C-alpha cells in the first residue's frame, strides 16, 4: 500500500481551460470587439490585479495595507515620464515603469514593518499621501496639473487596442496566474501556514519576515503594473486620480466581499464591483454608503465572503492549492 | 458533604480538538481538592472551563446548584470563583499595590471576614516592602505571592490554583503551601492543580487524577496508595507492565 | 523671529492635533485596534455642532458642552455595537470594518451636509489676540492648547489614580488575566472608546472654529492623529501630546519654507522618526 499526493481536481482542470480561453479571447478582442468593450475589459483586469495583490498581502501575508494606491500612482507616473518626457516607446515604458514600485517597496517595507498590525495599515496610507503631495509639488510630473500621454497619438486606435488587450491579458496572467503558481509551489505551503497561524508557521521554520517582505515587493510590482496599464488607457493622470483612495477601497471591497484568502473570491468580487460601479455609480454618495456598509458587514459577519459561503455548498475550487493524500491500494511498494 | 462547585459530564477543548471528555468533579465549602495528572491530561483546561475561559454548556458547571457554565470570567469572579492562573499572569507595568487593588476593586461580595490588602501583606510580609515595585521586578516566588494575593482579594468561595509551585525554589513552595490552611480556615474551598504528586496528596483532603481528559481516580488523599496513583496517572496498560 | 513665530504657531496647531491623538493612543493602548473612522467622527461632530449652532442659535461653548456627551455616546455605541465583535489578535477585522464604516460615514455626511466647507461662528473670539513678548498670539489657539494640556493631564490622572484607570491598564497588560480578576473587558473597552470620541467633541468644536470642515476631511485628521501617536511613542498620553506638538511644529515650519511643503513636512518627520527611532521619541524601549 502506498500514497500519492493529488493536487489537481476536475474543477481545477476545467478552470485552467476556461482561464486559458479567456486570456486568448482578451488578446483577440481588437479584431472583433468595440472600443468600449475593450476599455471595460482592461479596467476589469486592472481591478482584478490590484485586488489580487491586496489579497496576497492581507489574505496570506497578514499585511493589511490601505495605501496600495502609492504603487498604482508611482508606476503610472513613471510610465508617463518615460513615454511622454523621455520619449521611450509607451508599451516598453509600461514594462520599465515596474522598476519604480519595486524599488520603492523596499524602503517602505523596511520602515513600516516596525509598526504593529493596524498601525502598519495607516502607515501605508501616510506613504501614499506623502507621495501624492510629492507628485503635486514635482515639476518633472507637471505638479498638480497632471500629465497627458500625447505620444499615444502616433499610434492608430487599432494599434492601441492591440497593445491594451495584450497588456490586460499579460497583467492577469502575471498577477492571477503568478499567485496561483506561487501558492502551488513549496512557498505556497509556507504562505498558507502563515495565513492560518503566523506564530506556528514561524516555529515550523517558515521565515515569516522574509516571506512578508517578498510578498510586499511582489504585490507592489503587480499593483504598479495595473496602475501603468490603467492610466495608459486613460491617457491622462493627475495626483489625486493616481494616488486615489479608491484603489484601496476597491481592493478591500473586492477581496472582502468575494472572500479573502482565495483567488476565486477575487474574481467574483471584481465582477460584482465592476457591475455595481457601472449600474449604480451614478448614484454617487448613496452608492458608496452601501458599498462601505457591505464591506463593514462582511468584516463583522461573513469573514469568508461569498466564495466561502459558496464553498460550504459545493467544494469545487477553481484554483486548487490543497494537497490531498490518496491511498493507492494493491501497490507492492 | 454539601457541594459548592461541581461539573457534570463537562466536555471542553480548543477549536476542533477536545481536551476533556465528560468530567464529573465536585468540591465542598472549605475543602482542599487536588487535581493531578501528566502534562496534557487536561487539568488546566478543566480550570479554564470552570472559569468561563472556554465555551461550555451552562449545566456542565454548577455553583450552589445553579448552572453557571460558560458565564464570562468576570461574572464567575463576582459569583465567588477566582483563579490563580498558570504562569501568574500579573499586570506588567503596574506595581504590587496596583495589581492587588485591581482585584479588590472588582471582587465578589465577601462571605465572612473579607480579605484585605493588609491581610495579604500579613500572609506574605515581603509584599508589603515591595508594594510600590513594578511586578516585573519581583522574583518568581514574590510574583506567585502577588498572584495568590490577587486571587484572595477577589473574595472567592472557591479558589482555583493552577500550578502555583511551578518553577519555584522548594523553600518558596513550602512558604506558599504553609499559608493555604489560613485560606481554607475561613471556608474558602481550594482546587490545587499540582505537578508534585506527594505534595498534592499531603496538602489536600481529596484528589482526582486525570488522564487524557478523563478522571481515572478519585478518592480521599490519605487512603490512596502509590500504586493506585501511578496506575491512574500513566494509564492501566502502563501499570500492568 | 520668523522661525520663532513658526514654532509658536506649530505648538498652537499641535494643541489641536493632541486632541485628535489622545483618543487614538488610548484605544490602541488598550485594544490594539485603530478606528479608521476617528477622523470622520471629528468631522461628523463638527458638522452636528455647526448645524446645532445654526438651528438652535447657541454659542460655541454651548456647542462644545453638547458635542462632548454626544461624542461619548457615539463612542460607547460604536464599541458596543461593532468594535467589541472584532477586538482580538487579528488586526484585519477591526481595520476593515471601520474602513467600511468610514466610507459609509463620509458619504452619508456628503448626502446630509453637501460637499461645502463650513465653520462654526465663534462670536469674535477668532479675531482676538494677546501680546506675549514680541509675538501676537491668537486667543482661540491658546485656549485650544490649554484645553489640550488639561485633557492630557486629566486623562493621565484618570489612568494612574482611578479604579477605571487601573482596570484599563490591567486590561491592556493582559486582558484575559484582567477578566480573571473580575474586570469586564467589554465594559472597559466601551468606556475607553466613549472617552476617546468624547475628547473628539473638543477637537471638533475647535477645528470648526479655527478653520473649516467638509465631509471628506476626516482621513487627514486620522493621519495627523496617527502621526502624532507614532512620533511620540505608543502607550503614553503625554507621548501623544508631545508627538502632536512635534507634528504641528514640523508642519508650521514646512509651510514657511514652502506653502506646498507644510503637510508633507509632517509626513517626512513621521517617516524620519520611524527610520531613526521606531519606538517613538518618548518610549524607553521597543
């Protein structure tokens, strides 16, 4: 009698195929979809990416941040400066701009990790605020007036659509696919252990500090990627929009309502947020009151979110990360 | 014998892990009862469950015949059950005097002569000298005295003592155990969780032995033989060797 | 001269920040939670006060006398209805719950009071000033500073010398042990939050008198309170007070260097303290 470890499930295989098809569909959009649809899909991809990065931080790393907009803004501004001021090809600039949040995340983490739990969160907010003020006062980025990405006019609408769709697919592949791979790797076990009990994980030899640091930097880069893509499509950036609290807001709403600590929850939450924003956004303040109260209610009463509720009925993960021990009967070994 | 505090088929645990499987325990006024058992047998868990620190059903714990299981710890204190917790758990950053005052300011209504800080200082004179010292600067034995003093100032009818001799020098342990008769003398019942079996046997009138969350032996401390205890302590299979 | 004036202005501004910071230090000290609505509650109380002055025609001191008990009641309710459910080792639930409430509260205020900035008429006291040595100092900022000092001293005395203060310190040292000697942690917490938000009644009145308030201003007040607490060092009310002074002075001097640099200077000093002395200026050890 022997055992083997089963890591893939039927639902997981189906989800992989669906995911691959979805990415192909996104890349093919410029040849069949309208400009409006392409823009919507890119926006949704950015929401998913920012939320999934927050999910890795808060759901696995135990690092609750309310200042992820710092990395959205820094990457987007880096991209605008490279493309518009220095004349680098905008699509190359999107890639190069990721250096900025990656580098910035190092000192930010080293400073803020000294703060206890909830103070860490407010610390990230201060950093985001400070960066907003720096951008407002910085002549290189045209201060509070903001910048326009006029260089994009050298490309046709079709070319821009191709680049945008490709980048959106790449963004999802890197943030969602990357998280999935990470969670299935040997680090995944450490991360899951850390999520469930950081103290126990440490005693089992998980280097919690180092893992947290790496997650923080990786999440900064992933969040920055979403920011660069989002503002490339917007063609315009200002300090209040780049460093907007709304990024933290949407990431927290999506992850909490969808279900923290699961990739499935992020996808569900992002779709809900996207359509809620689309259908009820015009109600402005009243809509945001409901959004805030939903976040509050989830934190108080349904901490596992919608995906958690769903899993109680049907346990078929789309992104299985569990290892199941299966007994193989009749094996001589 | 009248029963003051008792448990009935008490089950309790941490999360999914059950540590106690149906404990029937009782103690009368002024009685000293010892709980012995190996590490992990469930002694501390039983005290925590009685104290309301673990979720249990109401009728699993009764005080004066009334169900009190699962009541909040501060409610248990107010109804006359206090604990000297494992590891002493003093309030760091506060002086000896302040530690004791917190307890006396939230005490139950005293039955008989109330415990005062003065009486605690008479019991442990060294604490009078250290009254203004922050508790983290005391020796282990002195900290244990503060912890016992805190328990007494809650004016308990039942005092649960969780391993009060742990980590202390034999002389200090003797000093502490010598004052216990003064506590029971005025009708306070004592539950002693103790690692040192012979000390537990000497200090108590009755004892219970726990093994893997079950009571394996119960009786008058003076009547129980060493063989009985070691069989109950290590389990039957071990004793048959 | 220019700089001395800046420092004095900064200390006076610090008086207001101290009133934000005290409650945050108290709540974090005992519960290890941050109430993200802290700043929004300042704004909510200020707007209630302004409307009250408008409708009932009462003066600023009557507004103050009304807002403090209203604040205390709000704080008590907030703790009882919501925060007591999320106090614990995991910082996530309390942060997210109050974060959600903060968004809801800001937008609810927007619906009720619109985005306009408002202020509380002070009956001429805003213009009054006294001459201290070579400087003219506003009477109102001076009152704010004196009030902040008294509140800090009062809170410190409550924590040191009263039954409630002892139970609160016991609960912050070891909440389970406190419960085991008869302290009801939930009641201690509710009173702590009532005190914290009650103090915000002072902050709200003075904020509305000294400058203006609008529904979206809350996050800034939260950040200033937070910076003051961290600069001063956790766990002590006088630390929070001094941290508020340092923050006020940093902002005032930054503002004199360049008006766009004022608030940023405060953030920079905060980050510098975190880099050089993470336990805060007044904490002996980490």
